[in-house]
């Protein structure tokens, strides 16, 4: 099985199935503990301030089931939300969340025939780094191509060189791994400087979405009042120093403003 097939297999066979009323994907990749709920919710809402105040068509590339209630808000200012995904089950779930705005696009994004200069905004959350290394630029170029002039392509990515990796390297001076398989899902994280290759078409802004992955939260944050307080302070610091946290922590938000 190649890398692309492993992603498709997970999300078409079990990723959007439910266990105890939660998606399998959510159970594997999110921290659902009480201490983290407020923090992760506020981080998801950070994207709202980068969206246009109105528009006709939004593209949600690899929308999945629109698994979190905060994600539903992203299309509030748009007439239609085009949800693209490999999984028919995910698209059916997404349709239930936004029935009046939903347009489904089933298949591999790279294979779909989409209009150029059509979308008023594009979002792609936790997706580009699951695309094979040599196809990530092609995917982003296509997102730019289908977007209107002056529109935004908002990409939630992952940082390979976090402060945690730097600390690990002090104790284990091996090369930092930029790709791996986690829960059988392929990923490859390009260095943040890689995004400069799109300067010919876009103005680029990098800011913080969320500093800690679900693994980091479960590892370092206690599920009690102290944990909630730690995350409240972290959120404040992220707002004060967004460039620093995007550079050294887990999930930066890449905003491409098409020229």
C-alpha cells in the first residue's frame, strides 16, 4: 500500500465512523479532556478573524465531516461551502452540519476539475502535510489557481522544527524526522521557509493557530484546574507573540493572499 492509499483507507473505512458518539479521527487526533476544551475551541475560532466578511463560494479542501462545531462557523459569511473529500461518509456528515450551504465534491482534490478564479476563500485544515512530499506544492498551486484575485487561502499546517524537537535533539543528536507514520497516516512537514516558493503568486503571512498538539496536551497538561490555568496563560502568550509561537510550536496558520 502506498502513502496515498493509506490515507484514503483510513478515512474511507473508519476515520469518520463513530465510537461513543465521537468520530474515530477525533478520538485519535484530539484531546477531549475537560482541561483542554476551552483552549482548543478558542484556537479553532482564531481562523474566523482571517475570513472575509462576505462571499459567495468557499472551498473547504479535505473538509472531512466538519467534525467540530467551531468549523461550522467558518462558512457563516458565504452562500455556499464546497466540501471536498475522499470519503462519501464524511461528505454526508458534513451535509447534515450545513444543509443550506453544502456542495459536495467527492474525490482526490488533485484530480477534480474545478473552475479557475472561482472561490472567494479557501481553507485547508490539517491536510496539506498528509499529501506526499513531492505533491504538496502542486496541491497548493491548485488552491491558488481556483481562488479569486485578492482572496485568501488559509492553510493549517504543522511545524517540523518545534521547540520540543530542538530539546530532543540536544539529548539525541540524530537528524530531526520531517516525515513519519502515525496511526498509519503518512505526513511530511516542510520547513516554514518552504512557503516562500509561493511569493510569486501570493503575499504570505504566518501566524499561530495552536502551540500544542493533542499528544503534547495529554503529555504535559494535567486534567485539572492547574491545567486550565496553564492553557489560559498559553493562549494569552500566543496572542501577544504570534510570530514566535508559529515559528517554534506545533500548528502555524499559513495565509496566502493571492495577488
